[in-house]
C-alpha cells in the first residue's frame, strides 16, 4: 500500500551566504586563513557601558515588555532627537528583535491589517530580506529600479501596483550600493498614494556625503523609521532595534507582535539603553569604517578593479571587470562568481557576488569593510605576492592587467 503524497508548499531557498562555501574553503587555505569581507558582521567591540548593563540589569527572571521598556523607548526617542532633530513621543517608538526580524515579518503583519492589498514595493538592488518578507506574506514583490544616482526611481512604479501596495521599503544608505535616497520625496510619494513607507536606516550613522537623515524628519504620518544597534554599536549578536513614526502603525504592529511573542530579552533592553545613550563610541566606529573603506579601495584599485567610495554604509560596490566576464562566458558561470573565486584564490578574501542583492546586481561584487586593519593589510600583502594574471603582482606591474569594467 502506497503512502499518500503530501503536497509541499513553500520550500525555503538556499540562504545566500551558504552558497559561498567553496570560495570560503579556497580563501581559508591561505596561511592565516580567510579574510571574510562577505557578510557585514561587526568585528569591533561594543561600548563597555552596554556590556556592563547586559551583565547587571537584574531583569533575567521576568518577561520583558514586547513593545520595549519605558527606558528603552525613551532612550531611542532621545537619540532620534539628538541625531536627527526629531521630537517623537516614546509611545511612537517600539522595540524589535533586531531589524532583520522586523523586515521579514512586516509585510505579513500588514497584510493581516489590510487584506485587500497584496503587493510589497522594494528596491531592485537590495538586502534580500525585503523580497523574502514579501514571499513569507504570500505577496507580490514589485522591484523599484534604481535611478541614475542610485536612489529609487519611484516614477517607474505603475499606478496599479501602488494601489495594491501594502508598503514601500526604502533603504538609505543602501545595502549593497551605499547610495542615498531622498527620503522626503519618497515619503511624499507614499503619502499621496496611501502606502505606508518603511525606511530601513540601520546604516544612517555611516553616511559620508552629507549628514545622516531619517524619514521621520519629514513628519511621522504614514512612515516608520527602522533602526538597529547591530552596526551602530557592534551589537549584532544581541538582536535589538526599534521602529518609530506613525502612531497608529506603531500601535498596531506592537500589539500583534506582543501576541506573537516577539520580545527583546530584558538584559538586552538594558544594554540597548546604554548604547543609544552613548554617542562617543559611534564617532570612533565611523572613523574605523572610513579608514577601512579607503584602505580597501586603494588595495583593490591597485589590483586593477574599478573602485569608488560609497555615499554611505561600509560596503564597496565593485563592478565585475572584463576579464572576469570573459572567463565566465567561457566557463558558463557569472563573471561575479569568477571574480569572487579569483579574490579568494589570490588574496584569501571572501566577498559577496552581486546576485545576492537582486537580478540587476549580477555585474558587481560587494566588499564589506568589517575586518580589522591588520587583516585588510594582509589582503594587500597577498595580492602583492600573487601570481594571478589579473589581480596579482604581474597585473599590478603592467598597470591594469585588462581589468577595466565591462560596462
């Protein structure tokens, strides 16, 4: 007797960074191991005050408030005032268990609120969790293409798509490109169409062209700003952030998240209060990332790659050179993967192929400036001694090695 077949619904795709395992093995074979510049994992210490609060809060025994303690919401609101000149009541602020969790769940929760809408608008070049959030909510994803300056071209969104939209995601500074978006213009576009605007601002402290900006500087109505301590304070392992803005949206999401049991642990909330209160360590972290970005740009530019510094964030967005595209066509694989493997072999460095961030990103790799200075210098030393025909010492001696971009 045959067993009845069970229909399989959603099957999770491979996690993007798991696909780097072969390149990671190549990079790890170097003496001294791999220099991992693929994932934006902080390597620097969190502020000591946050660590002290984590260890001494005395909140371990009780259930934490899902919306966040009064102290946490107050500290977050105070930081918004100091950093952006925005006055929000703490009731317009709520905690989340790291912003990735919020990004992944927001469309699902908003669709329960507005079941007549079924579309998520998100950048075509983007952190992949916007798309996954749409998929988990069983929504259509409509990708908003980049404008010439790298911001979002909202004029490309069809009116029928905006009428079906649950939300519009923006990300400024952008992961992966570092581009900045005019958040005021995006808010005006969304309000005119009744679409909630969700602004992922977790890299706001690392804005290099002009001051940091937040969507709530243009008023809280219909918008949420989403912030994290993962990057700002090197607390990625603590999983804590907040969302702030429109009072009705905050209240709705806070209530549904309470029922879902989404709670930042009490000791972590205490650590977050200390981190949001301390601006000194952020200035130090900005200088570290700026220094590493400049160093990596010089190293990779010296190896013949076309590298420019970003407007924000701590990633270099590097075009795939002609030689890698040519090799890729011969080997029937994308040029970005050729370049990724070549950098692993020549320098022991691990980077991310652009396709992780959308179809339009296939002609790039992302390089995260998240290793200590001495590890970045190790990349330079390895390239200087490598025999790779396009990245190593022979290419550097000839001046380019055929490394011009293919576009």
